C-alpha cells in the first residue's frame, strides 16, 4: 500500500509531501492498520483549522481524507509522523 501525506500551512505556509510504500516492510501490517484507522477518522472535505496550524491530506488504499490541527487523532498523528519522517 502506498500512503501519501501532504502537510500544508503552519507559520511559514510551506507544503511538505511524502509517500511511504509498505510493500516488503516488516511492519507493513501495522502501518496499513494505522492508515485504516486514520482514514476512518478523517473527513472527505478539508476541515477548518486554526491560524498557523497545519492541514493534512492523507491518501491510502484508493481513498483520500483531510484533517487539521489541533484535532488530529492518535492514529493520524502517528501516521503523519511516520510517513513524513520515513517517506521520500
């Protein structure tokens, strides 16, 4: 599964995007389960965020959802952290 996270906003208004492919990874099942939870907890339309906060777009398994600071769930926060850190 390819998991793509796009983060926009923040104080500088920069965009950062990273993709992580779970194929061949020892932790693939855990990452895919985490992505499933994050997708289930997201919104089809971009939600209102807070000034200088980040907004996120998550695409995985053929679905795209949105979420924004400060209302990230634990699953969304963990997935964003992992994908932005390890994704190319």
